[in-house]
């Protein structure tokens, strides 16, 4: 007869596997094992060596929080938000967008160079169809270099801040600059002109957009939907709400004002920061069984797109 500690250990492992499978289903989608093999185990040179900061950040559970923060932050540009509102089905298929983002990051960060380039080419083709007119009468295009830059810097800032706040460890200043530099490789391939290559450069470029950013009816709808109306079963809403709270805590105060989100600095310091660490560590624990070791990736020779 199995001992009590052994039975408890088996039950804990069962819960961990269930959590990992649920996350894989939501974020990776169908054929998770096939996707993982095509990206992580396929032979060939990569854009990034395994010791680059982008590997450390993009394999960490804090990406869940950073991704949610990026969605909220990016929505503050009226033209970028118009493209999302008019050309995506985020209300009926919110996980589809998350899965596509995860696929894109996995292919460009970890995949063979040819797969990374094919992914970039596919995204650029899709962008040619994302054109229209915003509610304020201005025309927009997803391939507009100015909008591409905004989406890029908002994303990099979100992932970096989430990792520094909730990651398994903290990047050194040199590693943080290296992460921004790594992300610039992907940005150039997408058509972003002169993306930032350091944390200071990232801050400078974010500041360039400040006067363009504001809350709109579309951004308020996204915030309300993400916060109050997520298409999730009741049992999943508690951990989801904790991820949202941790993401909101990383937004600048002015962004929360524009999105009409709460700002409670004392409560966030005492409650939300520990909760964010708890959520990230729980996700990290649950998904560890599905993370391939770095040494399983074929020998990497960086093949950086010009």
C-alpha cells in the first residue's frame, strides 16, 4: 500500500500535468507536440544562440503576464486598436490571437532560421490586408512602419517589465540591453525601421509615442472584455483574474487613467506583487514538465536576417 506522502506526491503531479495540459491547449492549441517538435527539435541554424537573453525571457512563465500587459498597452494607440477591432475576432476567439502570438514568438525565437523567415513573411502578407479607417477618420495600415514600431516597443517593454518583476531571476543591465537587441532582429525582419537596441533606446522610443496614445471606445471595450467578460469557465476565472491584476500593476499610471483602470499603490505593493510572483511561479511549476531542455536544440549558428 502506497504511503500517504507518496499518494500526495502522485496527486500533486496529476494536478501539475492537468495544469500544463490546459495551458498548452489554450496557448499552443491543437497539435502542441507536433508544433513543439517542428520548432524546438528541428535541425538547422537559429537566429539566436541558446545563451542569448531572449531565450531566458521567452521560456519564462512571466510571458503570460507580459502578454496581457502588452494587449492593454498596445490598445492605447487609436490606429493600432482600430486594426484589432476591425480585423480580428477577439471577442469570439480571444485564445486564437494568443495562440498566433505564441506561435510567432516560438518560431522566431527558437525555430530554425528558415522557419523564422517563413513566419515573418506570412505575417507581412497578412498585414497587407489589415487596412481601413479608424473611428476618428484617419486611415491606417498594419504595415505602416510607425504602427509596427509602436506594437514592437509596447511588446518588448511589456515582456521585459514582466520578466524583471515576476521572472525566475532578474536580468542584469547588460542582459536587459541584450534582450532589446535580440528583439530588434525580429523587428527589422518585420519592417520596423531602426528599432531600439538598448533599454534606454526603448524608453526613448516609447516616449516618442506618448502624445499619440489615449483611451478610446475601442480600447475601453477591450479592457472591459479582458477584465469583466473573459470567455472562460468559472473555475478558470480566479487564476485569470490574478494574471490580469499582475499585468495591470505593470502599466504606467497615465495608461491606467486612459483605460479607466484602478490604481492602488499601497495595495499593489503589499498584495499584487506577491500575487504576481505566486502566479508566475505556479505557471512555471505547472509547465516545467513540458519545457524541452536547451541542450535538446540542435547546435545553433546564428543566422541573423539583414
